[in-house]
């Protein structure tokens, strides 16, 4: 059975209830004429961000994900449902030059470049060589959310070269960061 | 903030910025190529929210979520609602068909216009035509309560073994969550205070009940004079007071029509407990809400390819169109709002800039002497003439493109046109025994319409109309109106075609209103006399409101 909540309990008459609804409608319309100063996103924008790598990102979305913990949590949960490659465990604390994390069907290792100490290799080994993810999502509670296009894997391995101090490298080194790929 | 996808801001006394911004964002949601929800869908969603009539739709939505989870088990219910493409009945029909083709689900039966789900403890059916609305509702729920919250609530019904009872329980939880959210973001107290102030004023003045038919132009003005200095500031601007009375009149009329005028809820679902049915409020609000549709349609694609109205014309029309039939009952209030409301808006802006109230009032009093009722009335007439020219030009472009939307313009602007000379060139259209050509018959057959146009020279009345329309097209220089010899693009023709009904609706309202204006002047000894009296009344009140006497 559907519950009935007495939404209009405080209205003295039907006329008053209709007016209250009508007044809300008028206010909504008047405000939309003024247009919100800051862009607002809907869940549709988040879904497109998570599933359509080539789609333009809604203005303000990445900033909102970075600053709004609830929205970041939504992004994380959405990726858990729509990204085939997701973390099984968070990374162990970095031990020297190498950090490794494991996910469903992949292993990600960060390794400092021996040729240039200012650079860092991200090596993603895919267990299923027919699997070819094209986007890496990195979610970190302080650094926010990043979406990075991935190159084609070679022999089941995807490799990225980052600046050691880049925001992405900082995020990936943080054991609390979650990574997803699709 | 409660909602997580938008800007901060709980409602102070009315709707919150967050709620407004979320509904606005949903109405503008795009799949990357086109708007996801049609304007009618977004408007319906807004009504469900403001009328709190979402309980039934949430119940339907939960059944649809269960169905979606079963027809696309790999991508989840999310792909059904948020996958590529606009949210239309056709696209949902296709998704269900494709999903069941790949992943047959014994409990789900797909029929031409509905989808049925059979639970162990009952069944449920949803029409494809409902799905865009339910999809917009889910967008609203996930964007306000949050995806994580909604997903957690829905979890039990995302499995094949879900029961109808579980779906109902889930719907109840979602309804309660939304109810709590709206209590913060859509409070009713301010609106109730305003409504009661007006109806109490009416009762006091009329020594009886507040009836819609008792609202007059003089009552609106008297209420503003009596209440504009109210501490809460709800009635300070005359224009807002006019809108308030229009809304009160609409509400009283709707309640009276539903036989529910007296205290406590004759329209309620549970009369003994005084419960008011949100569905009845929704039904009452639909007509009021749809009044704005013509203006909204002109702002939306593809009509916005064409600049049918400039900013000043649109501003002149706004209150009139939103008033609906009340414009016929309170025409002077609307005219006063256009004239003195505009003066008050200018004064408020100047006061905000720090100009002294006395300077602002005297400067506007002098200026107002030049912007009287006659000018205000002429503004409406000028807008009506410009709109008529836009309609004529639209006819020309549509007719040249062979678009039968042109016929609606012809029939509206020349309802008595004599088309009998065309009977001879139209063999396959309806004719009466008097040989009168029926263009309603032609409307069904685009080729016949083209024939009519190609032969318009044989019909003097039509030839004259076409010539007038060509002249109008030549004289308009606004975005989207090409000169007659250059032709219009496909996008522009789509814009003209989609705007015809909206323009004709606006034209009708404006024509009815402008015919009332001379009668108002006549009944009150002419515009000049009215100017003298009303200027004194309004500026006296402005001086009191803005403290010039103190």
C-alpha cells in the first residue's frame, strides 16, 4: 500500500492549498527568469561524466565533485556500479619508490623513473588482455576527482608517465585514493 | 545544504534557491545534442513538486526502476534512465524492446503501449508515455536527495525476486525522504500569510466570504494602499500585489469549480480528517501553469531561432499572458502594474544605488507625467501590431516553404476569407454544396495547400493576404526573419512552424485585452483624468512607503 502523507494539513481551505502551490510556482518562475548565478548540475551530468569520455564536461562539475563530499561519494558509488575495473583494496602505504594497488582485473604500480627522478611511471597491468579501458578516474578526498584518457594497452599493459609532483601523481600516491577504469 | 548537486541556500520564506536551481538544471538537461526532457515534462515535474502530488508517480517510478533493472542487468537501471538519447516514450519503448530481446525476463511482458510486470504478489503496468515524466522525477530525486541515498533505498527492488509489496515499501520511503526535503526547501508559511491577508481583507470589505468574483481593480489598489507598508514587506510593490490577487483569484476560482470552497477540504481524499488531495491541487494548477507555455515555447529551440518578440514586448506581455482570463477581469490592474509598477521598479533601483528617497520620488513623479495611461495603452497596441506583423511574416515564410502551419495563421487572421474562387483548382479537397473551400480539409494534404498557394492569384482575398504577408516579411528586420527574396533556412522554417500555435495564443490574449482598453478610458472619464487621479494616489503612497513624509 502507498502511504498517504497529509501534505496539506495546515491549509485551511482547498483555495489556500491551491494558492500556496500556485505561489511556489510563481516564485520558481520568477527566480528562473533571474537565472542562478552559479551553474547547477544534475545527476545526469555526473552520469555522462562517468560514462561518456568524449562528452564535454558540464561547467562547474569537477569543481563541485572536488568540494562537495556527498557528490564525490555519489561519483565513487556510481563508478563502482558502472566501471568494470575498480579497486579491490586501497593502496598500501608507499614503501620507497614503488606503490602498488589491486583492483578487479588489474594491478596498478607507481614507479619512479630511473632516468629522471622528477618523473613517475604509472603501470597498469590488465589481467584480461581483451579488456581495453579508455578512461582512468582518480578520486581523492583532498584532491577531488580527475578523469584521464588512457592510451591503448600494449601486451595487456597501459603505461603513463607523470611529473612526480603533479596533482595526479600526488593523488595516486595517496593510499586513500580510489581508482576506477572503464 | 541538503541537496547535493546545486548551490547553497535553504528557503527563507518561499522556495529555496537550491530547489529552483535544480528544477532549472533538469529542464536544461541535455544528452549532448538535444534537451533531454520536453518542456511539458519539466513543467509536469514542477507541478508534482509544488503540489506535493508525487506519491503516486514515485510508486510508478519504483515499478519502472524494477523493470529497468531486469531488462538491462549488466548496465543496471541507470543505463535505462540515463543512457544516450532524449527521454521520450519512443526511446523507452525501444530500450525495453531491445533489452528484453537480449535478456528475456519471464516476469515482464512488453505490449505495444505498456510494459507489465508480474510479481509473486501482484502485477503492475506502466504506459510508455508516462516514462519520460517518471525519468524526470528520478532525475529530481537523485539530484536532490543524492544518488547514494536513492540507490540505497532502491536496493531491495533491483533483484528479480522483488515483490510488489517491497516496491510499495520502497516508494513510501522515497516519498517520505522527498517530503522532508521539500519541508525545508518549499515552506508554505509565507504563502499562507499572504493568502490569509488577502482573503481577510476581502471578507472585511465585503462583509462575507472571500469569493473570486468579488475581486476588482479597485480592491487590488485599496489592498496595496492598506498593506504595502506591512512590516514583512510582502506587499510593498504594486506589481507583486497584482500578481498576488491574480493567484488568489485563480485559487478561489479553481476551488469553487471543484466544489471545495468552504473551510476544510471538500476536495480531500479523507474529508473527515480534513485531508486535501494533492492530485486535485495539481489539476487546478495545470491550467494556470500552462498559461506561460506560449512564452516558454518561444524561448526554447527551435522557435528561439527567430526573434518574434523583443525584450520590451516580452516584458509588456509577461503579466498579461500569466493572468489568463483574469486579464479580462482586472485589466486596469494590469495596466497600472505596467505603468506604476515600472515607475516603482525604477525608484527601487535608484534607492538601492543610494539616491535620497525625496530626489528619487520627485524625479520619477516628473517623468511619470510623460508616461501616462495613454502611452501605456499604446505600448500594448504597438506590441499587438508588431505581433500581427510577425505572424504575417511567419505566414509568408511558412507558405513559401510549403509548410501547412501557415494555414493556422491564415484561418486565425482571416477567419471569413472567401476562398471560393480556389474551388476550381482544388479537386481533392472538401467543398460544400455552396462551393466553399474548406482549408481544414486542405490541412490534411500538404500538396493541396501548395496547390492553393500556387494559385493564390486566382483568389483575390488570398492574393491580398499573401501580398500583405510579403510586405510584412520585407519590413521586419529581426533575427531569423529573412527578406522575401532570400528565403529561410530549414532551421528557421522549423522555428516558424513550431511557434505558430504559441504566437496565435498570445495574439488572442493580446487582442482581447487591447479591445478592453478604450472601454476602461471611457468608463473613467478618459486617460488624462485617470492619469491625474492615479498619479496622486500612487505617488502619495510611494512617499509614505519610502519615508519622504517622515
